[in-house]
């Protein structure tokens, strides 16, 4: 079986910015196939190189910048992300997901399949509680990830 890495990205203490971490916590409650590894990488995606290098399939969950309404879910493929067509948040204090994938590509370690499940945040205020909009989206995010896992394990 191919190794599937599900990576939750985001800063847990800034409300909806932590959606990826919240999703990983929900997925940890479930019995997943043995070939699935869950990674809470927080804001340190650059330190996940070994997880990415070991993955055949990478599914990332993160807050995304978008003009869609808060809580909206958008799924991107590797080509969308690598071509920089995704309007991602970029912080001057961290290496982002796109930069991490570029680094993996330069090393020759990029997985064959990469999916990004993005959620539009409503708030980035200091809090460990998701806004109602993102909390309502969380079950759908988990379902999308589980559907990908099932699809990729056929």
C-alpha cells in the first residue's frame, strides 16, 4: 500500500488559522488504515521534510486566503499549488506550505499526489476555539480527507 501522510498546518492559538491542527485532532479519534500517518506540523512545515519525503500521497489541511465566505472549503491539486495559483497566506516569520513543496521538489522528494484542503478563515484573533463558520466546516473537511484516503487505498 502507498503511504499517505495527512498534514495539519496552522497556528492553533490564532482561531481559524489552526483549522489544520483541529482537523488532525479529529482524525486522531478515528481508526485509520495502517498506511496513513497523521502529522500536526503547526507552523513548522519546513521541519516536516522527512514526512513529505516518505509519502507517496500528501494531503494537507490549512487555512487559505480567498475571497470566498468564511468556512468555505476549497480543494487544490499539486499542479495548482506548485504553479503558485493558490492565494496562500505568507508570513515573514515562517516558511509556508508552497515553499516546503518547492524544497521537496528540488530535493526530488515530492509525493506523486498532493492535495490541499483549504478552509477560508473568519478570524485570526488569539483563541484556540474555531469560529462557528469554521467549526461547521470541520466535519466536511474530515469527510473530504477520509474520502481521499479511501480513494487512494483502492
